[in-house]
C-alpha cells in the first residue's frame, strides 16, 4: 500500500484515541486531505476489506484492517521516536505517518536497534552514539 497505508494508519490511531467509527473529517484533517479525497480512499479501503465505511458515520476497521494497521503502527512508533530523538524533526508524528507504509520490517528493526544502541552507548562527547558495532 502507498497512500492507502496513511489512511489506514490514521484510522487506527483515531480509533485507539476516540473509538470507532472514525469520523472521515478527523482523518482528512490529520492527513491534510480534502473530505472528498478522504471519502474516496475510505471507500477503496472498504473494497479491499480493511474497513467498513458508512457515509456520515465513519469507518470501522475489519479484522484484516486491524492486523494491517497494527503492523503499520509498529513502524510508525519506531519511526516517530527516531525522528523525535535522533533527527529532532519538528513534526515527527506526521513524518512517521508518511513513511510507515513505505519501509520494510527490516528497516524498522534496524532503526529500533539504532535507537536502543543510542540509549546505551555514549559517544566521545557523552551523547548518544549511532555507530553500529
């Protein structure tokens, strides 16, 4: 998935925060997309079996959608933490949402390892080290 992964992940994040169904307007706002584009993508995700979409009500993840979203969420959490603590980006969550569906589990695992190493290995200046041994 490409753009669809962002919508699925945001549906999952919103469902965790506020329950289901997830309002399309909340998804559109979080992704900075138009309501029409959001509705279209939610309908596509419904056709793929990832969620049930009811106009004016919102989206509810299916079991398949929840499994896929949980995988995306794992990547999102690792990437957001990397962007926050290592790269010190202004909006790490937004960047992580953009990339979560585009990186392999290998990349996510390596980033997680790097984060763990940076927490435990000081560099020559007393700060975290990103060098791998």
